[in-house]
C-alpha cells in the first residue's frame, strides 16, 4: 500500500496549529496540518453567539497581521477571530487539509516515526504535534441527576438566551464564561443565580492601560507555574459591551443572586458551600494587588499615567453575600435551566503513545513530550500563564518548531566518509 509521508504532522488547525505551521514554514520543515472540521472551528461553532475576545485586538492576535475591521483597542467578535485565523493561514499559505480527522497515532516499530490513521487514509510522519486545543471535552460535575423540567447544558453548548426554556437559570461557575453568560441572561430579563468559586478579577483597565498590558509589563503572563493552592482559581474578565471590569457586587445590585460553590443536590434542593464572602473578598484582594503593582510600576518608571483613585472604591457586601443562600429548592426558585460553566478536560484517546500519566494528562516539558517525536501545543500553562491564549501560543510554537528543526539536523547527520590513508605503494611502471 502506498502511504502518504510527511516530516511533521500537526493535528488541529486552531490558533495553535496555525502558529506552529508558520514557524515550521519559516524553518523549511516539511509539514502538513490536518483539521477535522474547518479552520478555527471552535471559535465558529463551540462558543456562544455574542462572545467577543477577552483581550483587545492589539493584544489577542499574532504578529505581522492586524485583525481586519477591528480597532486596536476594541474586542474582536468570535467570527472575526475565526476569519482572522483563516486569513492568517492564507497569508503564508499554510499546508492545511480540512475535513480530515486523525483517529489513531501509533509509534512505528523497527523504524522511526509514527503511523497516523485518519478519516482519509494512512499517513506516516516522523513527528506529530497535538494541537487539538486546551478545551476539548466539556466537564460537568456529577451533581444534578437528569430530570424532567430542568435543562442542563455546558457553557460550550450555550448560544443565546432565546435557546433556553422560560424560567430562572442557575449558572454554575463564575470564570469569564460563567460571568458573561449570567450577565447576558440577566440583561435578557431572566432571573439568574450565579454560583461563584475562587477567582481572579483584574481591572479591565487601570490608569489608561488594559489589564492585558499590565499583565505583560508586570511579567505576569510569563509566570511559569501555577502557585500551589491556586490550581482551581479561574479568571473573570470580559470584553463584552466594549469591555468592563467584572464586579460581582454590581451584578448582585442589578439583581443576580450570588451563591457559593455548588456542593451537592438531594430531593429537589441544591446546596452551596458557605464560601461566597471569602471568594468575593479574595477576588477583591487580587484586584487591589494588581492596582498596587501597577502603581509601583508607574512610580518606578516615572510614567505619566493619570491617577485613578476611584478604582479603589469597593462597595459594601450585598445582602446575598452577607446572608448567603446555602440551599435552593430549584422548583420553588423557578429554575428550569442549569448552565455548567465548569471547564473542560483534554481527550487524547487517539494518541496511543507512551507519554501520559495515570490520570491521562500529557507528560511533557514545554510541549516536548516524554515520547520522542510527540509534541503538545496550546495547553494551559504549557510553558507559562499565557500558553493557551492567542498571543501566548505563538511563543510556544516557536520553541517547538526550533526543537523540531534541531532534531531534524541531528537526524540528517552522516559521519564523514573515512579519508583513505596516503598510499605508499609505488605506481606500476
Ligand atoms: C469561551 C472561551 C473564550 C476564549 N476567549 C479567548 C480570548 O478572548 N483570547 C484568547 O487569547 N483566548 C481565548 N480563549 C482561549 C483559547 O484562545 C481558545 O480556547 C482557542 O480556541 C485555543 O486554540 P487552539 O488552537 O489551542 O485549540 P482549538 O481552537 O480547540 O483548536 C483545535 C482544533 O483541533 C481540531 N481537532 C481536534 N481533534 C482533532 C482530530 N483528532 N483530528 C483533526 N483535528 C482535530 C478541532 O476541530 C479544532 O479546530 C477562549 C476560550 C474559551 C473556551
């Protein structure tokens, strides 16, 4: 059987696969990118309709090409991000093949490389890069059994308020997705309950600079490890409606009922941890710490950025925080929908090589896996805090492309031909 061959096979054509393809092209590494659906599919069909980027357009993009029709300080809509990534791939003629799913990758035995089974046949590759996304499989905790009268969906399946049945909504999880969905539903005149866990909530902007800028100059995007104990701390930011600071007190004032972490459910009643006030206070402390760090940076560098004392005003705790609801009878509260904004897991069942721990998590160092020739790209904290974001994946892609190029040079090495010793024989007469 004739098998198609390539040097490096990249699986997934989201921002990670495209960034890697650009760097591999620069280094003349022959490669192919396979995408099971369309380029940047998740931005097209796995996000809610009104989603805009959490970072401004000058930040959430690759170098060398601006996002069309979006002002530098504005927030691109999800379709504009997808169009941008497609345009980016076109601009350097990325070798992307869409509509091809990779179903199995195994290491060759007795020869280098990998055999890749796809929906369009077999491919042999010397290296494979899994760029299949940081957020692959929606996670819903096993708390609420399926039952008539309550629709349960993950934030990845939420599209818009009209999609939901009449009635109140419980949104579980108050990271960027949960908090934006709760806000949108409240604005659509739904009664909303929002279960809030530990979170960071940086100011949208402070002293005329966006928080993306502050995290950049303060070196916080480059943090290499999650601080112990903060593994489950989410970030609550929003670019919606021109961008604003997420302020849980304001959401409560507007009518959203805040709750602590969702604990369990029995006989029609959902129960919540008594941790709401602590979670809100820790979020405030995180917010104020960033203002402090920003002030110190301005002072140290003598920057002319106007003071913003009103940013430090934090209102009193709303009633739902000072007297938290710990139990909620879902029927009595009129709740007909529960939206789980509770995160995602990865799924590498198709990648059958020896580089996963006993929980199925990839074992790697900055994306270079324990199995030589296998790479991961786009995962949260792959090398730093920014790794799963558009701008961050660019730098990780460069590192991996350099590693691949270097490995190719080692593999192309041939010992020089031995030089024949100078002859002592006399030439025939
Ligand atoms: C709600 C939400 C909002 C976000 N907002 C921002 C933001 O504002 N700014 C920012 O920088 N980041 C944001 N992110 C984070 C990140 O930028 C996105 O998750 C982004 O989609 C990740 O890109 P990726 O290329 O790593 O993975 P993905 O976009 O997930 O791309 C992976 C691709 O691989 C394909 N694929 C998967 N399995 C296979 C297979 N077996 N064979 C072939 N193809 C396969 C998929 O179809 C997909 O197209 C957001 C994430 C979420 C969930």
